[in-house]
C-alpha cells in the first residue's frame, strides 16, 4: 500500500491536530503509506472550506455522509463532539473504512460496545485519540515496568487536571451537555485511566467520589440566563489493579491554574518513576539501593535513543511537542493499516477504559467499591 486516502470530519481543536499529524506523518515515518488528504467535512461550510485550503485537503463538504461515501477515502478521522462519534463511526465502518475516533469513544458503555462489535465484525482497523501514551518516554516507562526494573509495583498516583471549566461563567457547551457523556471523568479521566492501563494493565476495582462543583452555568457566553449542570467537574477514584497494587486517579477540569497536569507517580520496590505532560520530554527515575550520598531522582531527557523520537530529530534534548505525539499516533495507525492490524489503543481498549469510567460513576452513586 503506497498511498491511503484520508477523510477528516470536524475542523476544531482536534480536527487541526489530526490534519497536522497526517501532513507530517510521512516525513517522520518514511515506511508508512503516504496519507492523501482527500476531503474534510464540517457542519460549518466556511470552516470546512478554510480547513481544506489551510491543511491541503483536495475538497471540502458540509455533509459528512458524502465524505464517508467517497471511494477515494480509506480512513475516516472523527473529531466531532462526543455525542456524534457513534453515528459517524458506524456509518464509516459499514462503508468498510478504517476509523480513527477521538476520545471518549462514545457517551455510554453500551454505545462503545456497539462500536467495538461493528468494527470487529467488519474487520476494519480502529484507533482512539489517546495521544499522550504515544510519548517515547511513556513507552520507556512501560518497558521499565515490564522488565522488572522497578521491582514489584506497589502504587500508582495518577492525575489529569486542567482549568478550562474553572470559571462559573464559562458557558454551556457540548462538553457539559449530558448527551455527550458524564463529564470530566470521561473527558480527561479517560486519558489518565488509559495511561494507567497502558503502564500497569487492567484496573480490577474502583471506589470513587464523582462530583458536580459548579451547579449552573450561563446558557451562552455572557448570558444572564443560567442552566443547571448535570455532568461532573471532579472525579477522585481509588483503584485496585489486577496485578495487585493499589492507587489513585483524579480527573478535574476546574483545577484553576493547571493547563495540562496529566501525570503520575509510579512506585515499585526497587524504584519509582514520575511524569507530567507539563514537562513531556522528561521522565524522573529513582533507583533504590544506590550510594546514600548520591540518592535522588535522575532526570531522563528524551532523545533519539527513545523510539520514535529520532524520526523527528537526530539530536537529544531538542524536545517533542503535543503535535508530535499526535503525529506518532497517526503514523502508527497508518502503519498498522498497511500491515492489517491496529496498533491501538483501538475501539476495544477505549471500551475497556469506558468500563472503568462507568464503574467509578456507579461506585460514587452507591458509595461502594465496584468491580470493573
Ligand atoms: N485527544 C485529545 O487530546 C483531545 C483533546 C481535545 C478534544 N478531544 C476530543 O475531540 C473531540 C472534538 O473536540 P474539539 O475540542 O476538537 O471540539 P471543537 O468544538 O473544537 O470541534 C468540533 C468540530 O466538530 C464540528 N462539527 C460539529 N457537528 C458536526 C457535524 N454534524 N458534521 C461535521 N462537523 C461537525 C464543529 O463545527 C467543530 O469544527 C471530542 O470528542 C473531544 O473529547 C481530544
């Protein structure tokens, strides 16, 4: 497969990130099929037209169904609000297209399962936008856990906190419309739950407190009319991993001052790792048992020794950014399609993440531990 036709639905924050990633992927990963930017769709015709011009798509449309029907397109990228993912993904799968869908996969677990079943029955490759785990240093962290370099793992403290909803005057948007899902636990929680699973495997049990803190918001920017908020702002989850260790996970979109506090402390009997997306080119490593006067965390800096950093830059310490992680994600997806196998996280993994989300919500409602 030399070339692969791409159709992008949605031209907002993530639509742009997908477009940049598809445009860059071949430069960093020469062995993948060349992405051909066939068409972009947005309900806003002008936005679609502008995106086509800006990102180099051959055509623009306001009709996502026409995009899916286009025979030159083999891959459909869905970057619309959550409540639209299912309908668009099922239509793309029915047309035999490979699908990249943004996270959270869908508003409910039942919807996610329908999407998994449809994709697996049709045999198409799928991917979900858990871009942060594409960081070469997170791959290193996982390798270190798997190789036993940290010894028996004894604990995990994970968090994804941002502040884009901290202002009570932040108006109603699709993010707080319950038809799009439960709130921050799915919006940000899915990233840190996915990261925890990537590093340590399945989460077996949860006990959670999930809360709406800001109880009403303006119906539109600057409006005096208020609307009650039904989705959550903060989720604090005690977790028990299948491998035996415990931990905590927090998701929070009202953490005033935090723009991207996605991170973890992972502790084992022989060592610990500390990571935050705020400094995504660094992984702190503590190795127990060394000479007392040298004890402390070592700062591992990302470089070409951490695959696939070298695809972007031959020199260490020059640093990758958010869009590079998205490029790695897309390149792995396209490379997987050429080999006939999704590299993940695919729809099934997103469904497993959603299971943790729904178990945490049930636990919070029942004030109980719940098996995932
Ligand atoms: N992976 C990540 O790190 C990350 C970050 C932000 C958002 N997201 C996810 O990406 C998705 C989109 O979020 P966003 O921040 O880009 O939203 P956004 O509001 O910036 O963009 C949504 C786009 O969808 C378009 N749209 C709406 N209805 C449409 C329709 N019927 N047909 C075609 N286009 C339509 C809108 O016009 C807009 O361009 C969400 O699922 C969100 O959770 C993921």
